[in-house]
C-alpha cells in the first residue's frame, strides 16, 4: 500500500501542483481546500502524512494536524507557511509538527521533506515495534523468572518439609531408643529382683522343711513320745507347715503374676465377661485382706441405693482390686485407714478408688508406676518387696474393660488409685 498523504490549502493551484508532484513519487494523495473538509476526510481514513497551510480560511492549520494525530498518533505533520508567519511555523514545530516549508514550495524540497517525514514515520514505527518486542521478551523473562522463583520456593519448602520429617523421625528414633534402654535397665533390675523374690520363700520353705525332716527322724529314732511331748512337737510342726503354706501361696502369686505378664505380652489375656456387682466383689476382696491386716482398718464406702454394676471379668477385676488393696497395705507400713469407695461417676461410669495414708508417690512417678517392671527408686518403697508387675497387670485389665486408671498422691501423706469402668446401666436409664 502506498503511503497516504493529505494536502490542505485554500489555494487550489497549490494543492493540485503538490498532489501531482507527490503522486509521481508514488504516494496516494488526497486534497482539501477547507479545514472542515480536511477534518471530515481525517474522520473517514488514516493519513500517514498531512501537509497543511497554517492559515486556512476557516481554520487554524494546527487544529487540522491535531485532529489527524488524534485519529492516528503516528501521522507526520508538515506545515506550509509564507515568510510573514515564520514565527507561527516555529510555534507549530514546538507543538509537534515534524517540519515546515515556505510557500511557494520548491519541488525538490517538497519531495525531500515528504520523503524524510515518511522515513521518520517508518523509523518511529520500527522503533516502537522493537520496543514492543523487547517489552514482550521482558515479560516472558519475568514470567520465566517468576516460574523459576516459584519452583525454587517450592523446592525449598519441599526440602524444609523433608528436613522436618527427618528431624521428627530422628526424635522418634531417639525416644524409642531411650525407651528401649529404660526397658532394658528395668528388665535387668527385674531379673535380679525376681530371683530375689522367688528365692526368699524358697529359702524359708526349704529351711523349715529341713528342720521338720530332722525332727521327724529324731523322733523316729527316739521311739514313742509322751502325750505332752507329742502335742508340743505336733504344734511346732504345724507352725512350720503353716509358714510353708504361706510361702507357697506367695510363690504361687508371684508365678501367677509372671504368667499374667507373659499372657498380656503375647496378647493371650482372655476375659470372661459377665455382670459384676462391684460392692459385693470389693467387700469379698477386703474381707480376705482383713484376715491378715494387723495395722490397717479397711473401710468400704458406697450408697446401697445406687446400681453399681459393671460388665467385666470377675476374676480379673478381683485381681486388679487385690493388687490395689495389697499395694495400699504394702506401701503404708505404719498402718492407718484404707478407704475403698465405689460410686457412680457421670452417666456412663462407675468409679472405685483405693486410698491409703502411706509413703506416697512423687509426682514425676505417678504415670510411670503403671509401666512394666517399674519399681520406685525411693528407699521406702524399695524396702517393701515386689517385682513391679502388679500395676502393669492392673492397668492392662482396666484397659481391656475400656476403663481408665490413674493415681493421686502426696509424698508422706498417702496415695489414692482411681479406676473408672463403663457402667452396666446408664445413670439416666436407672432413674
Ligand atoms: P510392686 O508393688 O510389685 O513393686 P506394682 O506394679 O504394684 O509393683 O507397683 C509399682 C510401684 O508403684 C511400686 O514399686 C511402688 O513404688 C509404687 N506404688 C504402687 N502402689 C503404691 C501405693 N499405694 N503407695 C505408694 N507407692 C505405690
């Protein structure tokens, strides 16, 4: 497409001449003799170059240029002026016209000025295109950069997450390692305590059995005793046999505990579930302990109007109670009251507690006493025999009943163990 040129001048001879010259140079030329005609042509199409007289009859030539540039900002404006208005030509240049020519225009000057103007327009356009290309490239680079930053940020976050996971794994490993070490230590302690615990009754029994054997042999050698001697010897023998009987029972208990732990550890602790009347079971356990209690008063508290039944394994619940009442007596060597309370707790639970006035448990140990093999390092607690299995077994039994067990204690004041079990009948139903 040839460049479009508009020539505006109120002298027709000027427009015709100029148009002819420029058309010969290959431009497509339009002409206007009046400002308003020029404006309407500009409204219809875009011109690459507008040549206008500064002083038209009806218009200021600058207004024509302004209209052309509003329509298309790249339009090159050239003003035509006589000598008289050279000053206004300078103003026109300041206001954005590209060049000016004095009338009458010289042919070569006209051709050169128009060609220069159009060349400049082309260069300007190329420059703008380059700038646009550069801007587009810049945007692409920015996008790439942002993408890269995103990926770096993502990779950094991933890495941090991994480091965090590793840290956690390391901590977990460290904890397990410490737990294993602790368990290993407790196990060695347990082995020495267990052998001691088992050895003591065996030593006592074998001592008493040896003496009894010797006595019987001596009697057999000495012949029939008198009635009085016989009675005395039988009484001594009976006393010794009773000691042996007590030690046998203790041994049996220890072995039972070991068997229970082994069953728990291998997941073979079986429950025979039935309705259990807790106050009745507790009273029975307490009666048995009362028989051997010399320093303690065992007291049971409950409201006979409450339904205090649970679903559970009677034998194992009895074992749990035995452990708690037994411990309460063991760890209150000075004696005192042992209070066993059973009552409803909330709508769904029955709670019993066993409280003593004994040596107590330090706060740091309150949760640990339920651990396997755990025995307090406290000297007062160490003085009392035990293998550190009772509370572990008790907690396991309570857990298997979907219950909870916890202890409250004050050193030197006493300890209360609490056990909450799901009630057979919800409190709301009972009412
Ligand atoms: P054992 O009595 O055979 O050592 P347990 O598992 O029954 O084992 O108890 C673990 C530890 O908890 C005991 O060694 C003792 O330190 C502490 N403990 C248990 N019951 C009481 C209690 N009523 N008062 C004070 N300490 C207790």
